[in-house]
C-alpha cells in the first residue's frame, strides 16, 4: 500500500522516481562460505524454525573441534567499535549463521503485494529486495539506501543509513525524509546524543 496517493506527488518526483535506478538488494549466504566475517551484518537461526537479524559478527573461533561465530546485536557492535570497549558476544555455531551481501540478482519485487506472492521458503533466510519509500507504510528507524542523483553518473549507493522521520513536505514543497548514519542512530540510544540528519527527497532513497 502506498503511503502517498500518486496524485499528491509533484511531477518532478514521479519523473525522477521513474528515471532513477534502484539499488541492488541483499542476499544471505552461509557464513562458512565467507572468508572475512568481521563486521558483516548477519542473521542467525535454523531452517524450519526462524531467523533473527540486526546482528553483526566477528571472525570465527574454534572450540572443541567446532567452529563458532561471535554475534552481537548491532547496537552493541557499534558501541564497542566507537568506544573501543570489549563486550561479551554469544558464540553461534557457524552452520546457523548467514551473512548479508549485496547482490544484483535481488531486485525490487514486482507484483508481490498479495500474501501468496510474498510466501518464502523456510530453508534459508529470505533476500531483502529494495523497496521504494512510497510503498512502505512506516519508515522511521528502517535501513535505507541513498542512490546518486540523475546528474551524478559516477556516484555510488550509500548504505548504513537510518530514516529518522516519516515522509513530509519540505519548505521547497518536495516530499522528503530525514536520515542519519547508522552509527549515530545507535549512539542516540546509548548516549542520548541527537544525531546529525540530512534531508533527502524520497526518489533518492530506498528502504534496504
């Protein structure tokens, strides 16, 4: 369901939104197939049971002939990195860890608004196709990707960002969302320090 009727969008936004390329999506691969795990965003779980995300992992360790992966909630990971402190990380058997990576094979889902079209397999964590802001009901706190503007041919996607507002009308009449760096998003929680934010038009950001 779109958050804004198309009749309410400025013409420039519809044109730009149609012309912009979408960012690549996220696929999840077994941790055992990834050479360097440190800092990667990951999910843990078991096929047929379920998955938990919003984690960061470190390089594997071997104990009693079994390989484990240290996995931390993202907020604790960012805090440990920012303040250079050591924290306890639960060890998860490596076969129960999947690592996120970008993949050009994961593209925006089309024609999957119905429940049947969204069904997934329980064998592996599902991919995360990018979604336009206008198709998401509530965006505050979600991971977003900033794509280059139409005049920036050499630009690259910017990730590790979080939306800090819902869409609103800017002083120039554009439909925008304010975003901040993910580190600042989590620092806001553990320190109360308000993050620096950036106002972006919605045709330049996608939900990751």
